C-alpha cells in the first residue's frame, strides 16, 4: 500500500511539475514597479542593462526553492578521458558527447542584449533551475542519444521536503557526418534539408527533441579539442519559440541562432546566441523589421554528488522500452515524409500528455508490449501531425 501511495504521489507531482515547467510562469515578480532598485525580491546580477533600476526588470521564472545540493569538486571521468594522448579525433568527439551524461544541477539564464527596432525596450530576463540526470539512451559508435530526466525536490511552505518530481526532459541525438537534417522552417513546419559530403565532413549533427520526442531543431558543426576543454559550435539554425517565450510573446515566430556546447572539468555549458525573427503568414521573413532583438542564453550543467536520483532511475528503467518505441515511431514518421506540420495542442489537449500518462502507467506496473505499443503511439500522434 505504501509503494502504491508513493507512486501515485510521484505521478501527481510529476503532472503538476510538467504544467509548471511548460507554462514558464512569470510569478517571480514580487517587486513593485516604483523605480526603487531595492525590491522585495532578491535581485541577481543582470548583464548589460546596468541603468535599468526598477523592479519590472527582475527576472521572470519560477519561485520554487530546491533542497541543498553538493557540487562535485573533482574533475569528472568524462573530461579526464579527453586528456588521454594518442586517441583519434573521432574518438575525442565521441568522448566529449558522452561526457555530458551524469548527475547535474542546471541553471537556465536568457537575456535580450540588443534591440533592432525604434524605441526598443528589452523584455524581462528569464531564469530557472533544475536537477537532472543525463542518460545514454543509445550508443552505436557514430550515433549517440542522450536523454535528460529531471528529478527535483522542493522545500515546501511548512519547511518539509516534497516527494521527488520526475519529468522526462529534452533529448539530444548526435550523429557523425549526417547529410539529411530535419530542420524547422517556421509556423510549426519541419522539413528535410540535404547537405553535400564535403559540407558535413568531420562534423557531428545535434538533433534536439521536446519532452514528447517531437523534433525541435537540428544543426551540425565540428568539435574542437583544446588542452583543457572541448567545444562544439553549430551552424546557424532556426528554432520554434520555447514555452518561456511563446507563453508571453506573439510578435515574432523564430529564434535564429547558434548553439555551443563546451565540456569542462566540472560539467558542461550550453551557450545560445539567438536572434528573434518575425515571419509573415506565408513563412517569409518580414521585410520591414525582420529582426526584433538579440538574445543570449546560458545553461550551466554542474556535476553534483549525493543527490537522490533513484526515482528518476526507476522511471527511466521501467519506461525505457516505451520511449524507445516513441523514438522509433517519430523516426519512421520523419523518414517517410518530406515535411510535416506539428501541432502541440489540439482541441485543448497537449500532445505530451497521453505519452506521459502512458509512460507513468507503465512505471506503475501496467503491462507493455512493443508491437501493439507502437500502434498505440502512432494513434496518439495522429491528431497532432499534418503531412504535406
């Protein structure tokens, strides 16, 4: 009975947490817009806007508080493996990608730094955090898939610690010298784009996927290995608006930018340089004011120790086959169609919800069979996909 109650509690917390994360609430603003820099909410350093001194510019994001964590002070094995002499560039690339696996505290920071329109005023920065484990979902040599799973504990109003909130987060797939990329073209549409052999020689593509394994963006670039860090920089890429933006903005349709991953002794960082780009109804770049602003993003993945990820391990181990089948169905759908339109919400229902519900049912003990499961997955996807 105790295990059943615990599982049910985790399930409830998970669904609540999903809505919190995907809504990117702006209730972090507890200050008063009176021009007084001494706001009710503790202010954090905000790069490049030193003359904005009112509380309207405090970072938006969640107000939750997590349990204390302990950083890992020793250089991790992934980074150490990159220091080995005599290994090939291909093997160094692989080790850099695999070095992103492990337990992390993550901080997310996004800030507009430049505006391109008359009378421009920067939008409020965004800050959030999480604790998550990055699993190696697949490793086929020239293809590596990394699955992020969040496991978070919150300090509640009465001072007690919540049950673990487990959420399957984003996924990143890496493939060597991939020529056929599935790229975002605006207005919820993705399509294939082919590149020549010379163009992709020596490169790795990074494909990023949403929590429901739907595509988000894909690009390619080369890893560069320095004496004490390795870094990968993407080509210019179009991306759909993330929830933190789409929930509060409707004046642009695409983030156009680059993405950099850097492996450090203490973990890794992801840096984004994005331009907020407006499209017309036909998906063409708006002629008069195509670019609204430039945004910088930084996600720090810091390795931690002594954080209880057991709930995440249980979730991933029990639901891994189901999510593998979800990935397989998506790959088939993408491979069989030149372009597709993906709707994240249809008739008031979010696409991720039936997938998360079924995954949790499997974790809670429901039988799952792969062949019939794939048919069910295709049926769940069908209302949200338009094939062109």
